[in-house]
């Protein structure tokens, strides 16, 4: 599919009432303003790849339709009676812990298992600080900056930061060089800032989905630490206290690098 189209749909950036026709298209007269037939992302990606970004933001009521399209490789445009076959590869990405969303009932289990054929975990930037220098130089070239502007002192500043906003935050830090900021003003704290209810602690440089995920990660880590302490390290006891599945709890502990007895 290398020569085929790549179509990207950000499920978190499209209004719920619009996303169905963004994915599947519409026919003339399907709704007010639909003056002509229009293909959706599935048809546009025919022969290539459809990338569904932030799949965890997809409204629950639309998930069965996506499941049918994924399983049958056939789509029906909004307002149409017939279906169209598509031959596509689907890649989905999310910042949400979908296993938890399935347990909460906010994401369909059948859709989750249908999409998670091959899972690729991309570690956060704070877990691969050795890549900082190379990434920063690549970003500087993309932004039209001279890579030489990134001195060793600046690179060391970048390595000391924990990057809760991942590569987006790194890109913004390097972009500030274009405005003459030679210090980058990158925070150098060794740990993520503690969560707080105060609006002054909110990092508005992060997209909403990333800020929510960061807060969720902090809560999970604190909750699991207290839980395992109360359960004296016994995972079976901890699972009963948390009223959750033992295997799921084990995965969470592994994710946050917490040990069980």
C-alpha cells in the first residue's frame, strides 16, 4: 500500500454530529446543505491506509457503525441505501487507556478487540531521553533552523526536562528558537508536577486529550501505590479491594513500574 493514499481522521477534533459523514460520506440531499454526493474517509483511503487518530474520542453511538465497516470492509454513505466495498488498512491511535474505557462501558469491547490485532506501544519521550538530541535537530531542520543553533548546553537543558507533552512539547520548545529565545526556558524539574485543582497548575500548551491523559496517569500511579501498600503487596487482595480484574491490575502495575509481592 506504499503507493496508495493515506487518509487521517482525528476523531477528537470533529463534532459528534459530523463525524459519521466524515468517515462514510453522504449523498445529495442527505441533510440540509448536502448539494452533491461526497465520499468519506473510508472511500478516500481505498487501496491505501486510513489512520484513525484519537479513536478513544469516538462517540459510543457511532462505534457499532465503525465496527461493521471494519469487519465487512463495506460502507454506506449517510442518506444512501446501498453499500460500497473498500480495500483499506486501518491504523488507530489513542492516548486513552482503552482497556479501562471498555471496563467503564465507554468503549465497545468488540470494537477494541477488532482494532487491536497488532499493538504498538510508543513510549513517552521521558523514557527515551537519549533520542532528544536527534529529535531536536530533525525538528530544527523541519522548521528551517540551522541545527548548529542547538548547542550542547541547550541539548542538556532538553534532556533534564520530563516532557509531559511529548514530541509536541519538544517541537514548541525548538520553535521558540525561531523567535530568538536562546535559552528555551525549559523547566528542569526531575519529576512531573503534582496535580492540583488550581487553574494556575494547568499547562495550556498541551492539547486537552494529552492534559487529561497526564492527569489520569498521575492519579493511577498514586492510587496503585496506595492500593498495593494497603494490600501489603498481594495482588489478589489488591484486586479485591479495587474491585477489578487481577490480570488488568497486573498490566497497570507493569505500566507504572510498580511491584507486587
